[in-house]
C-alpha cells in the first residue's frame, strides 16, 4: 500500500466512510483496509482524558476516532485513537527496511569473517580482495554496511578510499512556492466557480512510471470525462513549461485558442506546475487562463482526473516504466481510455461526448483518435499490441 492510498484512507475515515466503501475507492479488499487501520492506529491522551478505559465506539469498526464528531470535544473523556497516513507510511518503511537488513550468518561465522576482514584491512588490503582471497560467504556491500553500523573492530577511517568520497547531494525536485499560490488556492477556486457556475474547468495531474524516469502530464475535461496526456522527460518546472508552450503553439496553429479550451485549470502542488505564468499567459505574455492549486495531500479535491487514472492504470500498471514510450504510445493509450463506453453518458464514450461538445478536429490536435467499440483494449495487452506494430 502506497502513501497516496493511505492518505485516501485517512480522508475517507474522517468522512465516516465504511471499510467497504474505502476499499472500493482505492481498489483493495475491505479486510486489507481493516488490517491497515488496526495495525497503524496509535493511541494518545488529550487534556480532556479522564479515564484509561476504552471508548465503546472503538470496539467496532472503524476502530479509530478520525470520523467521530466528539474527537475534539471536551465531553469525551476516553483516550483517543487515530489513524495517520504519514505515521502509517513511516512505520511501514521502517518495517520494510528492518526486514531487509540483518546478519544472515551464525554468530561464529560472523565473528570469524570480522576477524579475517579486520586483519586484512589493517594490512592495507581492500574489502573485495579480502573477501575473494579468503573465499568468504558475504558481499562487499554487507561488509561496508556492518562497518558503518560499528559491528567490526575497524571503522571507516581504516578504509583508504571510503574517507575520500563525499555523499552525493540529491537534487531537490521543483515545488510550487507559497507566494505563487496567493490568489490561486483551492478556496479561491471554489469562490471563482461559485461566481462563474457555467465555467467548464479542467483538472491536471502527472502520472509517474519509473522513479526518476519519464512522466505523463494528464489533462481531464470534467464535463465530458475526456483525458489526454503529454509525455515529459521529468517532473521539472522547465519541462512542464516547455510542453505547455508547445501545446499552445499547436492549438494556435490550428485556429484554436488555449483560453477557450482551458479557461480554468485545477492541479496539485507538483513542481512541474510551478511556472504558473507559462500556463496562465499566452505566447505574448498576456493572461488568458486561471490556474488554481489544491491543498497539499488532498487528491480528493480533483477527483475526476484521479478516478480516470484508474482506466489508464488498467493498461499501464503502477511501476511500469514510461522510458520506452513515445508521444504516439501515450496517444494510443488515451485513445483507448476515451473509447470506453460510460454509463453516465448512456452508453456514449468520452470521445463521443468530446466530439459533440467540442470537435473531432480538436480531439485530433490533442492526439486522440476514435477507436471502434469492439477494438477497445483495456488491459496491458494494448502495450504488447502496440510494440508488435
């Protein structure tokens, strides 16, 4: 279970949803959700706690106070129990890390290896040489880790090369500065929609493949459930700004105005959206579109694009790398996604609704083509089919 799913569980619990409803929302079994909450819920006492007894409500589902109306009231005298997504994720990562570490040797074998390697290093030998020359059943990485943890007589200062290298600095991802979001918060968005009830806004998000690899910026027309994607090399602000500029040029060349297609954009706080003026301003620098940002860790504020990603994930499972994708690959995937018949449209597809509301020409410019209903593929088989072609 990933952090996004845990955040979804926390938000659903605060709304009083059942385990069955939560499981349906994140695509898990209700038992899995129940175990997750029970395992990672933590108990704490507030200033109002007067007894050590357990609240009767905590003896039945959902076993936590997240959705209780009395959780912040002074008339609740019982200890509180809460489920926190960040705490649960941290506990999971700690457990995962601990399960992968350890010393898979007997006590005698470990100390014998330690003696041999320590003596070899003191004689100026390198770790790999000491392991190979003595035919030890341990890897070089394990030895280095044990030395760092202080399990050996020698330390890092005794290793001639280890002290010469500094830890590489990891490059921080771009983020949306707080100042940029002034006047563009989710509250500002709700106020704007209230004043402009007939405005058809679109939601933006980014789908990640391999960590550090290519990503796909997605756009969702909420009125027709139509989605298309733009393949990007990374999640940087420069990459997002460049691709949105190319999209504006493509629309302009075909006689469409970006502001008419995307009058309002709602997105999250990803760094790829931090150059807000690239999204809001036209090619001459004049504002033509309004961009608003959801609150941090509140994916439910843009539910349409999040829900439609499930159709994308039916074809491209989580963890699947996009590095071998081209824009044509992305266009094909979303053409099949938009070709799925929708119940809310009385059997019409998102492509049908988009062409009726906008035009087939605009759909083609966005890279989406019509897929005959009987040829729609909604599984990873589509990728194999595309590669074969």
